[in-house]
C-alpha cells in the first residue's frame, strides 16, 4: 500500500506537469512547456492520472513536445515524439480526449512536408465524434478551415465552421469558442472584419498562440484584398509573437 501511494504521488505530479504544460503552450511559453515535460517520464506504457489507470498524459506529453518542435521546424525532434506517441493508438473515448495535441502535431508536420491533403484528412478526424466524447475541438478548427479552403474543399470547411458554431453556442459568455467561430467564418466568407473580431478576443484574453495565428491569417486575407500596407503591419505583429515563442 505504501508503494502504491508513492507511485500515485509521483504519477499525480506527472499529470500536473502535463496539465501545466498545456496551459503554457497556449500562452506561448514554449520553453517552459519543455521544462515541465522534462520532469515526466513519457516512456512509461501508462501513467496513473488522478488515481485512474489512463495513458492520457503520455499522449498529451508527446503531442505537446511534437507540436512545439514542429512549429520550431525541429523536424527530427518532432518525428521522434510523433513516433513515440503514435506507437500506442488511442482506443477508448478517454484515449481520444487526450490525443488531440498529437493529432494536430501530426497534421502540421504533414503540411510542413507539403502534403495539405493528408494534413486535412488527419484534422478531419476531430469531426468524427464518438458517443460520450467531451473533448473541445474549436481550437483546432480554424486550421482545419484554412487547409480545407487551400485545397478547395468547401464542404470540409463548412463542416468545421458548423462544429465550431456548435461549441460556441454552448458558451454562457462568448469566449474562446466564439472567437474561433468568428475566425472560421471569416476564413470561409473571406471577411477580414470577422478575423479582426477573433484577434480582438485573443488579444484581450492573452491567448498569444491563437492571437499570432489569427493575425497571420488576417494578414494573408488583407493582402489578398489588396491592402498590402495593413497586411505588412499585421504580419509584423504576428512575426514578433512567433519570435517570442522561439
């Protein structure tokens, strides 16, 4: 019993470290993400998380590390974490609820490698909900929408917008899902005003990663509309934020 309590305490710390790393990711504190993950043994086949036998922290940990590495263009490091995380496929609903960072990192790596169709296919898995699945997916849907439009798949873009609106409708106070829905709709309709609304929310909320991404999409859209001066200004802010993430 004593050993069980010791193991549970260590695993509770592991779960807490991964949870902290998730929050730090969205704040753009990516070096701190890696520091937290360095304290966790992600090679374990299972981590007891809050007294339950789950492998969620393993998928979250490898997913976060892979996503940071992918976005920093550290492809070998990203590939190592993707391989480790994907070695054990999610099976249950609880598994799927902890594997979203890993799936997103895999999709971005595919886009980075030049295969937008594969990236879209991987992200489209977020729309295939299982009974009882509780994972919120709005944070991934603007990228899905952007990729769908890039390969001229407006049906996939419309599905992402619909899913995002569904999550936004559940918010008692308009928040992150509502901002993501504005972002998706802005991309779908080619409407910079909606992207500006999303930018405004992320700026006020301090969610710097989504702010940078929304600014980037807004800059591209402004350039497409011929407003190159404003596009450069907006892209400059996005690049400054990305630089701060490393």
